[in-house]
C-alpha cells in the first residue's frame, strides 16, 4: 500500500462510518442493474454510507461525479469506468486529494498503476476465450466457411475490447472461421435488435451462421430479429453470449441460445470488504477476480432458479 494511502488510512477512527463515493457508468443492461443493486445492498448491510451517481454512459459525467466526491471528502471512491482511456488526469486529482480508488468491473488504461488501489472484476479477456473455445468445439466437424457476426458492446469499453480480443485469439485456429460482420450495439437489447436486423439484410450466402454477442441483452434483442427474418436462433444461427442473466438462461433452456459465458455482477460485498480493508490500512492484491462458469443448454434448466439477476 502506498504512502499516501497509509496516511489517509492512519487518520481514520476505527469506529467512524466509512463514506464510499461510487461512480456507476449507467443502467444499460440487466447485468448493470444487478451490479448497482449488489453495491447498494452490500453497503446497507455493512454499514457503509454510499453516495452513488449514475453517469448514463458519459465519461464526463463520471468526472463530474468524481469531483463532487473529492469536494465531499469521501473516504474511498469506486469507479465502474465506461471506457478505458482518458482517466489519468482525474485519477491524479483524486490521488492528490488523498482518496483511495477502487476500479470496479471494467479497467482503466493508465501507465501509473499507483493511481488506484485495486480492481475488482471479471477476467473479460478470458470470457472471450471461453466463447471462442465453445464455438470451436461445437463446430469441430462442420466444414467451413463459417461466418460469424459480432455484436460489440460500448465502443472503447474494456469488456468490448477484451471479449473481442479473447474470442479472436481462439477462433484464429481455424482459417475458415471468419468474423464477417461486427458493430457496436452498446450492450442494450434495443441496439442488439436493430444492429442484428441490419446484419441479416444480406444475400443468403453471406448470412452469418453464428452470432457472438458481447452481452445477454444484445443477444436477446438479436434473437427477435433472427425470428423476424424467419430463421431459428440456436439452430440456423448459433447464438453465444456473455453475462448469465435469468432471461438469457431461459432462452438457453428453450434452445434459442447455445451458450452463455458467465460474468458476475454481484461485486458489492467484495467492494465493501475492500473499502473496509483500505481504511484499516491493509495491503490488497492489485486485482480480484470472481470465479465464473460457462452455461450450456444441458445445464440451463437447473441453473435458472439459481440466477440472482
Ligand atoms: O462490464 C460488464 C458488462 O457491462 C456486461 O457484460 C454488460 O452486460 C454490461 O453492460
């Protein structure tokens, strides 16, 4: 733990209520709503005073929220960053104010890693790898060419960049497996529906046989467009998505989705624990990753009731 953190921690009275300022990036998906609820519930349960601001996908709104947290002199700041780049200056302002920062869910692309204490969130690259491995295995005896459509999330966001890279790192093993269409659909159901509709407006021999959606909401929207086009999602077009929402698992059980790679939004308890440990002056690992799974059609029915979002 760096000196500036030690000095902020040493000023703390152990009985004092911790105030946590949390800049949430938006409310675009079921995952995000579950993430927000998890942080709120965990704060209430652990007696931490939470001040949360929703930036509605705007990095400049995140900056505004962070500056207001500095003015309020909160004890700890957590940020779920909408995009990866552009964080250096604001993180430096926070550091100069002596407030420790936890990065939640996504990453920030900064040279100086002392600008934040730790990152709590999934291995988003590995999620892309898992999606790619599932597809390679499923298609092992299917001859090429195999055309893949990709619905990316928010442009410049860590999950979109890393899931895309992880997926490509695996499918490149087959030269006849090609991403023929790829576009951002902002992690929303509405955009997923809209972009998929345009993906399907091509001659039949150019139509994708596979959809890799960077999240469930976009996959759910896309399924509707696939059906509108008279095709069977899960059969005529293989659908792979990421997150593991209950709705996606229901579509998995119904055979309209082929696999869902899990991404865990329930990070609230770990965030509260981390805030407490920072305030107690403890040393923390630079990265904390929750354990995650891949859901397939065989296991979908038994998993649905266990889903928390
Ligand atoms: O950063 C996590 C991603 O953001 C989730 O996969 C997606 O649903 C959310 O909007």
